[in-house]
C-alpha cells in the first residue's frame, strides 16, 4: 500500500469514516458552489496526496510492461502512482488528480 485511503474498504475506507461522498458529475457541472468545494478540498489535500510514492505493486507492473508481459494497464486510481513508477501503457479511467 502507498498510504492513500480508498473509499470502499470495509471499516477503513473513507465511506466507513465519513458521510462525505465523491461529487457527482451532474452536481459539478450544474453547481458553482459544488465546483468551489471540490477545488478547495483538492487544494487543501494536495500536499499530503502528492507526496505518496509508488509501492511494490506499481514497480512490478512497470517491470512487466518493460518485459512485454503487460500490454496495457487500466486503473481507477487517480493518484498517478503508476506514472510515477514509469508505466507508459496506461489508461486512468477516472482521470488523474495531478492533471486538470
């Protein structure tokens, strides 16, 4: 693990610890105040979030790609840790918080 909490892990995920939920696309598009909350939250959490480093799994997947054992990686993570590890054949389904 890289130390970034997920949303869904039972007992330890953010859903278990708080009533807050990720903003939905419709709310983001239609509400200026929702967008302001979203960007403010990301700004406040950026220093902690961006300081995390790839773990052994990220490095292993990057090495498999280099060796030709992995043709393409698809992830739901938005933390860019696969990119930090050097993966190039990558699709980030939910985008990346490092790029807007």
